[in-house]
C-alpha cells in the first residue's frame, strides 16, 4: 500500500484501474518490462472471475481451475513482478497532460500512462421490490450465494450462457430452479442448453418476464407475466438470481470516446481517443468478452503503454474504434 507521503511524490509509469484478468495481465506485463506499476481495485483482487465456480475454457488448464484460485494466481504473479496494489474507490480521472491523475477516496495518484480495466456491473430489471430485496433474496452471483438455498426454491432470470451456467450450479443446492426468460428459446450455446434440459431440477419458463418481487423481511414470491397473453402468475421462491446483461463501469471516465452504451472505444492497440490512456477487457467495445480476451487486451495495453512512454509523440489512433 502506498503511503500518503510517497503518493504525492511518486509518478508511476503505469496506473491500472481494475484487478481482473485484464488489469492484472497488464500489471504482469508492465512489471516484467520494469515499469513502475500501480493497480487500483476497490473490491476483490482477481475481479469477478473469483466468483466463478470453475473456469473451463482458459488455455493451459485441461481440467479447469476454480475462479477464486485463478484470481489469486494472477495477483501473485503481478506482485512477483513488482506491481503495487491498493484497495480504494476511484472517483474520477484527469486524463489530459503528460501526467495523468487518478482521484480516489483517499487522495490522488499520478501516472505517465493509464490502463482502464474496470469491467462491467450487472444490469437490473428496474421493477418493484428489486432494490428492497437485493441481498435479502435477490442475488447476482449463484456461486457466492447458492449454499444459502439448500433444499429451497430459486429462480434465475436470463437466457444467455451466464444464466444457464448459474442455474446449473444452483441446482447442486436448490430443490428446484426456475430459469425465466422473456423469449421462448435460450441464447446460451447448445452444449449448455443440452445440460440444462437433462437436469431434472431445472425448469425452463419461457416467454415470461418478472413484474415484481414481493415479500416481508426477505423475498418470498415473484410476479410473472406471460408475454404471449399478459397473464399473471405469482410464484413462491426463496431466492432470485439476475443474469440479464452487463453495464460498463465507465461512469467516472470523462474525456475518452465511448459508444452509446458507455463502452470505451479503442483500436486493436488498446489506445483510446486520448494519448497515454488505454482500455482493456470488458470495459472496451469488443466482439467477445471472455477471460482469455481480457488477458490478451491487458498484455497489449501494457506493451503499448511502454511504447507510449518511450515515444509519447506517436499518433493516437484510438478514435477509429475496433
């Protein structure tokens, strides 16, 4: 942890915002290149991958690896190459000028380059009861909270890979799992759909949306509406897990070009529209958001940050997008 006194004096070669696979890979590459590197992460080092039960599609782990274990290995490797880490909230950045400023809840950090790798946050439904029962029956992480629902009834809302994966994981604990999706078919890959249909504890409820969450001190029922005929049904559940998409964690980022959803626009060199500012991982506009592509982004971002330090007058091409 950087002290308050050294913080005012030290200018890092690279400051990385976010300690997920993208940010920690950038830190690894930065440290190996002998750049002084600081990683700022307000939550858990390792990012959201630490909440994943098992990572099965990352090269080099034929039997898979636990998400929490994978996050710890990334942190250990980044620390081995000298990256410093602090756990604080980032409030804003001042990206212009030769030295970039990161304003945090405890003070200001300075760096010659900045890599934004803050990822995304879960999208919410915006229906009555959602906020009131968040943490009291409503969760965004089955891997975290599934053990609380042993032999109970739970619902998973969503239709993509994440929703199906979490429904399957939740079925290890819950007595019954309802997978609720607004369309009549799931968007998940065929292999996951096959596993879901073979699981006797999971029931798919299609063409259905959640209209309200209800309960007393904790979630007790959800109000469902069929999109085909608008019929209403109240279903008893002990928990609900939301997997309906993500939102980029870029609200604090001003000055760099973003798309209409808030994802940061970069080129293939991870350059943003401002010199010395790079973005990596799920925070940037891209085709595929996976751990392996996040790691690739982080490696490229750190490499380009070093090139920028060595030649800060090189043109910025991030505006062209990717």
